[in-house]
C-alpha cells in the first residue's frame, strides 16, 4: 500500500519544474500571421500600467512583431480591420 508521504514525493517535483522552466526559456514559437488585422498592444508589469515591459504589433498581411514580455496587463493602442 502506498503511504501519503510517498504520494507527495519529496524529490523530483522541483527538478521537473526547473526542467520545464528551461524548456520555456529557450522555446521559440512561430510568430502569428496578422492576416486581416492591424493593431499595437503594449504590455506592462502590473495593473498600475506604469512599467512597460513589451509590445506586440500586427500590420495588414504581415507577421506579428513581438518584443519584451507579454503579460495580462495590456493596453491596445489601436486596432483596425484590414480592407
């Protein structure tokens, strides 16, 4: 029978997390194609929107441009549908 202590596991969890972080740090996802949208989104470190940390921009029928970090604290500066 398995004890609760062995289910919790006192090793391996931290190692898996470190390995996952390393994979995410070096991962390069394909940039999205903008197709029929044009926009600029600024990203900030927190809800106060005082420390800018990155942006994502799209132009009609182009590949997106992304710099810095993308966070949940975002402001869309402009958005339009391409014609």
